[in-house]
């Protein structure tokens, strides 16, 4: 029987085409894997950094606004404005308000002006920004604007009210140090890294402050020249996300965007796509010649494979050797990926036995690979998760119900030295030789958690004394009100003002004043009970919340203990000071049933104590004829 003729040229041609297509497909796949990996890393980094910038920006703006609110509600200021409105003690009232305006500059304000009911200026200190490069409104429900003049400032206008009546107005400006600093830090992310802050200007335009790359204010359309929305457009619509699009320079960028709370502002952190993909294109220059070389070698090998039958055995042996070499190269490639990955990679079987434990996991858990291979994954988990893990896996294998497979979650890990740390893990399932396997990719997020905790702490605690700040102390008073109302008990609010503190700043300097404030904070903390709260209201003012009052005179006894403790001499820059304080006391519920009233009445009582002497305390009273409390 005659065998069919084999067309060797056709076989060689088809084999060559298949080989070229496979090589191009593999090369293209490798390139896009590298590209997507770089983009995913940048996405995570940009979004995390932008989130931190947004939190710091809104905290900086709100704290600046609250400084103005604190000044506008000062009883002393209200009293003097009323005197001017009624034509009483005009000269003394103007002088007192001017001194007060100068003292308010020490709280971080750069300028302040006060006006009476007729809109006449009665006091002014500092210098207001006259011709800012850009100013936009900030949504606080009042006349508040964000200014830019080489730096960022918050301009706030606020009515001064008394018993529901507007008696005057206050205007302040203060620098936003955190907002200024983050634009400087952005330059470290790359040559084209850019941080932008904008506000809407009508329906189709926006106003943008100077950016890292463009040192002047801009008015832009919401859409690019191609008709697609700019990344900032999404932020100004209240959307948080990530996008690859054109920016106002008509340059393709990779950008993370987010609104700044509900302030009517948007923020974008971006980098040019060319800079992002530069390392990928760099690697591609080496990848293409290598691919061409491999294709050429493979094409020559095809010719040899179809050589005369006399070389058939040699050809078979060569094929086997080449296949083994490729297998070894593939295994080496996989091993190099596992060994050089920054992430921890762990694979287990259905019983939880560890089969793969890469160097990233060794660094994360501080175990050597030889010490964990063949052992159960539970040794890397703290209790109670270690004991429950086996039951969880079995339940998943039986029911298919999943809570962790395919999704990123935050869990806790256990290092070899017993240290528990937070991590982010993504678990996937696969089959190998018909056996179910699981592989987890882990990131140690200890540093990220620490940064989040620091941000929360900065938002609620005073930077100088590390005491609860005005916002947190008000929250503590609100909690005490709820508790006292529930169990029908009493508690007291003590308003403490240091006497002659401005004199310390004027004679010894602000550094000495800071040392004195820290010393006072330590003494207050050591004098009070663990269940009591002490916080810094502003400047040289502190608030103490006394819980569980059992006798009417308990707050007075505590106030006297505080006065005595503060009178202990303290040495600052070679000078011995004896700090003294005036203390006002308001008791819940008779002196007020809400946070604002209790603080207001304790503040009034403190001013009554100041009229008594340098170290005194007074309980709040609505009459002016109350006899002096002991102090």
C-alpha cells in the first residue's frame, strides 16, 4: 500500500507560523502582566496617599474654623461688645477687645477683626490677605473661604450672638500648615507627580489652586479637549475613585480622586502614564531581542526536526533534552517569582498543611521555611482563630459557603516570637492533580494601621499637651450627660484659666509658655481620678469633667486641690514660676443640661473667680451677689 506523500515544506511553514504566534502571545502576555502589576501597585499607593491627604486637609480646615467659633463664643468678648453697643465704658471696652485680639493671634490666627452691631470695627490685630491668587467658598453654612497667597489660609466671618441675638461680627484668617506641607511632600513621588485642589465654578468650570507642577491658579473646564471629564470633575461630584484619563495639560495620567469631606472641594493625586510605564518599556527593549533570538533558534530547530529519518533518534533525544531544559527554566522562573516577591505567599492543602512558604512569608512571620513546611497553617494564627481554622475549612469544603475566598480581608497573624500583627490577605482556590489547594497572598499592614491611628489621635488630642482637645472634651461631656441622665446622678465641669500666662510668653518667650502648659497638664492629670477627664480647651484654658459627685462640695474640694497642686514652683529657663489659676464650676443638671450651656456657665463662673483673686474658684450662679467660694 502506497503511503501518502508528506509535504515537508508545508509542515515546516505551519510549524513556523504556530511558533511565531505562540512566542508573540507569550511576550504580549508578559508585557501586559508587567503593565497591570505596575498600575495596580500605583493605584493602591495613590489611593492610600490621597486618603491620608484628604483626612489631614479636612482636619486642618475644620480645626481652623473651630478656632474662630471658640473666639466668637468667648463670654468676655460678648460682654465687651454689648458694652460698646450700649455705649458703656467705650474706651475701656475698646482697649480690652484690642488686647483680646492680640492674644487670639497666639492661638494660630494670622489676623482677626471684631465689629459691633452697626458694623463698625472695634478691634483688629494681624494682617489680612489683600490680593489672594485665588479664593473659593468652603461649605460650612457660613461665610468661610479658602485663600491662596503663596500659602493656604482660611478666611472666616462669623456672627457674635447672645441669647439668640446678633450683637456683632468677627473676621479671622489662619494659615493651614498641614495643607501647605502635603503639596511639598508630593514632589518626592516622581517627576510628574501632581497634587491638585479645586472648587466648582458654575456647572461646567472649576477653579484650581496652584499645583505641584503648575505654580499659578487656574480656571478650567470640567471636560478635557477630547470631551471626557477630567479626574477632578469626579471628585467635585462627591465621587472617590481611580482613573486613567487626560488632565488639563492634555497629558494621559493615572489619577486617584476624592471629595474633601462635604466642604465643596475636590482633591486629585496623579502621575503621568509615561513615567508609570517607563520601567515596563525599558524591560520591553530587552524582551523583544530575546524573543526574536528564541524564535530564530526555534525555527532552525524545526528544520533540524524535519531532517532525514536517519537522524530521527538524535532528533527525539534533542527534543527530550530541550523539553527538560524548558521545564527546568519554567520551574526556576516560578521559584524566582516566589523568592523575590515582597508579598508573603503561602499554599496549603485541604487539611491545612503548608506546602509553599516563600521568603516574603519568612520575613513576615519570622519563621524559616524548613520550620513550617508540612505543619498546619494554624501555627501562624493567634487564638481563637487557630483553633477554629480547621472547622472553617471543613465547612467550606462541605458546603462551598465562602467568606474569604477571592476577596481581600484584614486579619491578624502570629509571628514566631509571639507578636500579633495586622495583615491583608487574599485567598484563591485551585486544583492540582485533582486535589484541592489554597494559596494566600499577604501584606503586612502594621505601618498603615499605625498611620491611621496617628491620624485619629491627631484629630482628637492636643498636639502640645497630648490632652483631649476641644472636640473630644465636648464629646466626653456629652457622654457624661447621657450617663448622669440615665442613672439620675450629678457631675461637674471645671473651667480652668491660667493667670498671667501672657506675661510668661512676653517675658520668657513662647517656648517657656509651652513648657508651662505641659507642666500644668501633667499636674492636672496627676491630681484627678482615673475616671475624671482633663482636656485643653484652647490657649491657657483647660476643662475638667468630674464624674460621680457624691456631695455638693466635691467639685470645690477638687478645685482647691488643683489650685494647690499648680502653686508648686516650676523652674523654666532659670526662673522659678508659681502658676496660679482661676476655676469656674458648673454642675449638671442644675447649671445646664447640654454641653454648650455647661461650658458657658463654667466659663462665666471662672471670670467671677478672677474678680476674687489670683487663685480662686467659684460655683456658677445667675445672680451677681453670690458670696465668694473658698479658694
